[in-house]
C-alpha cells in the first residue's frame, strides 16, 4: 500500500472524484489499518486466557465515498482473525476495489481466502446477504441499507457503520478563527460527502451574536476553490451523482426562521458541481437539524449555553461523530 500510494490516489481521483487533498490521507488511513490489524493480532495472541476462532466467511460491502481505506480496513480486520473474505465493492468504485484486491494478492494474501465479487446491489448483492454460507457482513453505508440487510436476513451477524448528523459545538471560550477553519474543512471536505462531516454547527450565543464571526465564516467558505478533481487547487469537487431529494431540498429551500449566509449555486457547466452553502437560524427539530444530507450544506444553530448546545447535539437519531471547540478544560470535561 505504501509503494502503490500514487496509483491509489490517481484511481480515487479518476473514479471517485476525490481531490488529491482528500485522497492522500485516505491512503494513509488504509496503511494505518494494515499496521493496526497486524499489531493487534500479535498483541492479542499473547493473551493466554482468551481463545480466538474465525467466524468463517465474511462479506465486505464498503461505500463509494471512501473506496480505499474502508474496504482495506474491513478486509484486513476479517483476514487477521482467520476468516475468508468476499469483497463486493460499491458499484461506483469497482476499479478502486479491483486495484485493492490485486495489491493485497500481490502482497501475499491467497485468492482462495480473498475473493473479489463486482456485482450489482440487487439481485446479486441481495443473494449474498441472504446466503447462509456468509457468516457475517461488514457494512459502511446508509442506515436504510443496514435495516434492509436485517429485513432480508434477521439472523445476520451485521457489523454496520451508518449515517450521521454530526455537530461541532463552538463556545464563547473558543479560538473562533481556528473553529471556523476546522468547521469549514469538516463540512465541505469531499463536498460534504462523508457520514462523518460536520453538517451542524451549534454556536453559543455570544459567538452567534458577533457579526465578525459571520463575516469570517462567510469569507472562509467563499474562498474555497470550486472545480473538478483534476484541478489540483479544487477544494469543492462535483458530487458523485445528482443530489438526492433530501440534499436538493437542503441546497435550495429554507425553513421558517432560516436565512442564507452563503447560498449554494449549481455550476452552469458541471451539473453535479454545487458551491457550498450555509444556513443561519436552524431551529430545533427542523429538517436541517434532523436530516443527513451528504452534501456541501451546513446548518448553524444558536445555543443559549453549553448545556443547551449539548441538548441540541443529542436531539438527533444519530450518534456517529461530534466535536467541540473550546479552550476551557471544564467545558471539555462537561462535553
């Protein structure tokens, strides 16, 4: 994986539309997975009082938005414990998956224990889920997909990481410019096409009411270079497919009390390329508060204090990632 970094970055750019700035750390993550599972296997084997045995055959069903690191992590986790692996890449990232499989075979993993199965989600993918010879499934994808898998086979041993509606809390005791830098990077990296993206900023009242905060956030967002992944300076790249109905609503409509700090615009030449958008005045329980959008649109909520901010962050059905910007250790501990 270290030797093939350049090839992997290139194929993530070509097939997945990832900018080199997003693809390069993904390759590092894949390398970290390889190191981690090797070291974990060595460490765990020293526990005399614990017995390990493989489950059997594990199906790996990764997403298109991290087409290298997530499948490598799942494959190597399963292989390290002695399982056989069926690797079904996302239909949008078959070439990335094919390269990964070839590199792992080249590294010495036998084809008998790692098999590559490029196929449609249905009916072939569904048949794999239902097949009792599959002893477990590792999924990274939509919450609805995980529920669908369990509907197909209620007894399925499913390891699933699903959606997120992730909030970054910014308190009055934060470094505001640093908070803006991190917020913009998290919200709009890979055009927001990450389940871990910060799609909500919950801002304490003194910060929310400060015009300079909005001025700096607007400037930072509008300064992001928009273009194709082939332009190495691009920070905002085209979506992998046309916006879903939920994302299109998020990009084009406002609920009561909301206003645009930065209004997203569709590029005239690239139909899937949207400039980033920021909504002010997002209310509790609203569409923008509760819905995972998976695109370049950020909602800002006003919190009276840290306790109120924590309440807003916890008032969604998701629990994937979260963050806080504060310089105060007491607030960190409370968070």
